């Protein structure tokens, strides 16, 4: 998941930004593999929902639910 590592580096030397990036990584790391994979492919790598669904062997609606779950998990953790 080098794209996540790159996101941390992009936070620069800003301590608060780095801490948020680390919290986000922990949340993503706790997600089920398929959910995390779908989220990273779409949000960090810019792939389409259709392409991700084909790659994972699931329906587009499943990918949509997976990404929504990841976003909810991040929103909950980052609001604490």
C-alpha cells in the first residue's frame, strides 16, 4: 500500500497532518481486505467502480457499499 505511505509523506512536516494520516491508516488496516482494497483502488488510485468490481469479482453495488463502509469508518474515527 505504497499509495497510503505517499499520502502520509504528502502531509509534510505538519504534525497534526501526520497524526491524522496515521489514524486513517490504522482505520484502513482494520477494515476487511476487500473493503480496504476497494477503497484504496478507487480513492487513491483513481480506478472506476466498474473496474474495481471486475478486479474483485463482485457487483458494482458491492464495491459501492464497501467504499461507503470505509468512508463511514474513517469519518467516525477522524471525528473523535
